[in-house]
C-alpha cells in the first residue's frame, strides 16, 4: 500500500481538512504530521491547543492511520525518514508565506522519487 504524508498546524479541524484527508486516504495509508508548538508559534500564531492535544485529535480522525510530530516548518526530515509515495496539501501553499515550504517539499521529494499531489479543498458547511 502507498504511503501519503500530510502536515497540520491548525488547532481547529474543519470540513475542508476532512475533505482533503478523505481524498488522501484514497491514495493510500495516511501519515499525518502535527507541526510542533514552537514551529506553529513562529510560522503562524501561538497554538490554542498544545501539540499533544492536536496529536490526539488527529489520531481519532477516520482516514488517518498514524500521527507524527513534525519538528520543523520544512518537511525535509520527515520525508527522508518516511519516504512517502505522496505528499498531500491543500492549494494554500502555492503562493504567500507557505510557498517556500512547498518548494522545499518538492526538492526533498525529488531525492526519494516521490510525488507532490495537489488537492483542492472546498468547505462543505
């Protein structure tokens, strides 16, 4: 079975997240990364929920098979360790402050012959 990697920095899981998780699960076994508290504080804002609570939430979502803590904003270390077949992310990293993260992911994936799979999410609220 193929392995799919996703990373979350969010405190609040909404329907858009669930949609992308469901799409990722169709590709294979989903490993979800939880961005550590330190990185979330640097990257976006201080998290409302501590990292272990965010881990617990993701562990209980149908479609996620395993949860790991990602200790860097960039995915390089996790990609080298897990060697996923796909990395799935919403389309919000094509521009803006997440663009350099996406560029580094693409480079790390080239090293291990993996694929970037873009998913567009639509909130169904």
